[in-house]
């Protein structure tokens, strides 16, 4: 896992614990949870997106399509028993 992937994974896990929902790419780009900087702010949403895609391929995150939210894709930590 690269440094950016680790920072993104930690951010998604922490965001899930604190907010009870999954972060958007814009929230991952900012790297903030409730006024606390958790990970470095990125110049664009491309870095978090690439990291998320790699984490899905590696099995650390799972991709979920929320039809009730207009077919929005979001990511959450993969179950540990998977």
C-alpha cells in the first residue's frame, strides 16, 4: 500500500467512525473531519479517486452503488472476514 493509499484508507475508516457515513471524493480531497485535518489536502479529487480504486482492487475497500441516492457510488471499508 502506498503512502497516499494508506492516508486515504485511514481517512475513510475514521470518517466512517466519526460521521457514520462514507466520505465523498470532495471530502477526501479536503482531508478534514469536523474541522480536524486528518490527511493532507489534495490539489484535486484525482489523487483520492486513484487511491480508492487501488484500494478496491487490493480488497481494503468495497465499492457500493446507492440507487436510492441517484446511482451514486461510494466506498466503505471491506468486511474483515472477506
